[in-house]
C-alpha cells in the first residue's frame, strides 16, 4: 500500500465550523483505507493468543469519542407558529412549567420598540470572546458565521444571538440591514444592539438586553451558526419556537410544541372566561384565580363556572384527572 494514502489532510472546507458529528464522519471517511490493513491483522488474531478489535468497532469507538447529539430537536410548522403568535408568553411559560420543563424565559431580552411581537423558528448564532487566533481563524467577510446565519432567516425565522456579555454589541445598522432585506421574523439576543433609531426604522421585532454605542469585535467574534446555544440562561436549539411580546421572550422546544400549545391555549380560554365573569360580577378574583392547569377541581367555583360555559373534563385538559402530559 502507498503510505501517502493515509497522510492526506482533510479538506479545510469539510471541517471548518462543521458540527462535531460532521467532523467525526469526515474523519471516518478519511480513515476508510485503513480497513484493508485492519482486516488482515484481525484475521491473524485467530492464530494468536491476543485478540484484536474489528475495523467496525474501531470506527464506532472513534465516532463515539468525537460525536455529539443533533443540534436541532425537531421542526415547527408554519401553521403552529401562527397559533403560537396568538398566545401570550406567560401562557407558554405556564404550559412548559406544568410539564416539568426547566426555565424557558430568556432573561434580559426586552423589546426594543413598543408593541413588538415575534414568533418564529430559531436560527442560532454563538459568539465567543475575542482572541487573536480566533479572529485570524474565523472565515472572513461574507463567509463569516454571522452572515451564514443571516441567510437562513426569513419571515418565519427568528435570529437568536448568544453574546459573551449583556453590554456587548451583536450588531447594528449596516449589518442588520440585511435582516430587513430578508424580512426576518425577529432578532433576539442576551447582548446589546446599537444604532437603535435605525433598527426601529427597519421594522422587524428586536429583543435585546439593552442598547450600546460599543463595537462588538473588540470583545467577541461570531463563531458558530445553528449550533445549540445558551442565551439569557436558556438552552436554544435550531428550530425551536421563539415567541416574544412585551413581557419578554420564551423558547418552546420543538419536540414539545404541540403539547405546550394545547395547555397554553386551554389556559387562555379559561382566563378570558374568568375575566369576563369578574367584569360582569365585580369581586375579588381569588374565587376563581389563580389556578393550575391540570388541577382544576370539577366542584370548585371555577369548575362550576366553566361547566356553565360548556368546558368540562371531557373537552379540556385543564381539570384534575384530565391532564394529558
């Protein structure tokens, strides 16, 4: 065998900013020629007191050592996004809470302008602290991870940018002009944005910790597009549903979105009935509120009110014993 077959470097394009899984697969392909060597050695094992691993087990061990789980946890349909956009973030928080999910509220991300709302699939971008070699190795210009992330955005996507600090700038006027051109569904960051007046003129929903005149590159560099990130204390996977309103931003995991919607929607229907009852018959809300989804007792004042409106355990998962999560 020609030894040079085993010393050819992997193409940089196959590894640059690939996920660990993709990197492992590329490595496995580059090692494929070794199988012709491993098999003969393994064959000798039958005539020796020593045993040798098979080529498949060697490859599997290499992949296990270098692999990671998938970045995306699923897909959220456009129809579901439209439904989520009609719900409040507090109802979604309550839905996730009763299901036992950890916190899903992106701390510090507040709307840049009054009345802004967003609902879209997450496109993620991770920043890392500035370091000379990071700056040198990051693809330059239009190949930068941030511009890769931009081009994945449209009206049903929300760009979620994980900053290295709340006061560091993730971008402003000229960079985010491209998001306006693409009609992005929203921008969310636990960092800050700059050129506030121009961003408000762009019209897309923007949620950030604050605003700043600082330049971002002095403190951090964009490093990875569409990986799993942490933003404002919350894990965000590409494809998760991101819903923002005047109270803040909530991450709804793609794998749980149908059930979360069912709980949150049922809860909001009940809250509207309770409010209408209190307007018609003024009095302390404690008779009906607060309540926990999946815990409403049929013989309670709230249970009786709901029954009078046609809502029962037969058609609602909000009652004790009817929870389906």
